[in-house]
C-alpha cells in the first residue's frame, strides 16, 4: 500500500489564523491520530492580502520599504524576493488595513505607495514582478501608482491632479514619458481573483466602493471620474478584464505599465512551487475562512482543488464556515469539507478558538481518510 503523504495547501482564515498557522494546526491534528505522518505544508494565497506571507513561507526573502499609505502617511510595507522574482502585494502599501478604524477616504485614498513598492522591487533587481492586487482602500484607477513611477497626470492648468479617484475628473493630460524605463524590461504579472472592468455596473466603484466607505453619491462621482480618466489614457480600455481589480489599480497596470493579467491563484501556485509538491502528495487539504460562492470564482481553494483533481489526487477542505452544498464542492473537486462551525456554532467563539477547533477538524480528516 502506498505510504500516505499529505500536502496542506490552504489560505488564511481571515480574522483568526494566517495561512501558516492553518498549516501548523492541521499538521498537529493529523499527527495526533497518525503519528509520524508525512506532511508537507505550502501556505497559499490568491494575490490578495497574505500573498507576501505565503511567498515568504515558501522560501522567498522578506524585504521592507517605507512608502506612502492610502491617506498620505508613511507606512512600512513588505514584499518578497527570490532570485529575480519579486512578489508585491498592493494591500501592503494601499490596503484597508492602513486605515484607522471607521476612517475611510473613498474619493481621496491613493495608490502612490503601491508604485513606490513596485519601485523598491525594481531597485532590488527584480526582472519578474508578481503584483498581487486586492484588499485596497483605494479607487483611483492606479493613478497614484503611476505618479510614483514617474507619470505626470495634469489638470487644465498644468498642475498635478490631487490624490485619489475623485480628482481624476479634472485630469486634462496624462504624460507617461517619464515612467521608470526599467518597467519596459520586466515581466509584470497582474495577479488578481477578480476580472471586473474599470467602470459601469460591474466596475470597481459600483462593486467594491461601498466596502471602502463610498456613499451612493461617491460611487457615481468615482465612476464618472474613472470613465474620464480612461478616455484620456486609452479609449476602449476600461472594459479590459482585471481593469477593475483593487479600485482600478489593475487598469493602471494593464494600460500604462504593460502588465499581463492572470488569475491570482494560478500565478501563486506557479511561484510557490505547487506542482512539484503536488506530485509528492497522496491527499491534499486546502481551505479558507469561508467556503462559499466566492470561493468558486478564483479563490485559493478552488485553484488548489482544480490542480489536484487534474493530477488525480483527492482533496478535502477545512473552513470556518461552509456555505456550499455537497454538489458544488464535488463540482469544484473537493471530496468533503470540514467546518469549524459544525464544532462550535457561535461565530465569535469559533473565530477566537479557531486554532484548537482546526486541530479537531484535522483529527477527523485523519480518521476518515488516513487511519488504518
């Protein structure tokens, strides 16, 4: 009989456990039932927050830079580097985590720091940059990022347009001639789990603006401003898939920086070395905080399950909350899901006790799939 070898390739449980902690807890639970079990861990991410941490766990070097936060204050942002490949996470510079509790700036938050973080990766010698976008506090179409990289975005008086998405309504000229010349010689990969266009009913302001504090009036202002911005940067470009990612930073990267769009989980599995790890496994355990409809649209567990199914390897999942019926799990390639909510129905207690509960769930997996 083939010796069991488990690959734990799960995302974070947002608000309770990092992807690294998920892997540690699952491993501990499995080995409580099957001592000495061979377990390989590969924390994963889909391009959103936690992407740099996943790269560091896979052997990348963590680097830090002082950059401009979304409100204009300096923040410390991390990126990951291995050889000539850098993993840059826009949320590290321009994410919601940099906003004080209850403070939003939907019209004026800037991606300037994301441009500075990309520049830091260039300075470090990166020739391939995986640019993970998600979790942004911004809806500026990447205008701040472009300004940090040398673009000049000017109003009718020849003055730089103020930070944020709202002021883009006053944009009269976009001079991209001063963009950092090194950008022409690198492979910039826009890694995102959303393929929304920049504007319109499925665009960045309408779909994601409210979670960044935008009122209905703000959303209308931002949509009009970004429509104007796109008309100046490139007619017929606002509908590009991925342009609406992270408040439209995808648009700036695709149109002005020559980025190519790829689903975030596909890129990250490549970068993290998932294929060789999968080849060594007899069972894969994936998961994230909530397994729901969103999971099926490009989130990490769906990407892991698809790759494992293609290789003929069985997949089970762990999660805090399960909101998918068995047939949806099966269609995604997941044999069974183990939810912490089944062990502790109170969501607050479940989140506070996520670590021990996850170990108990892993014990169940070991009994169901590995013992005997």
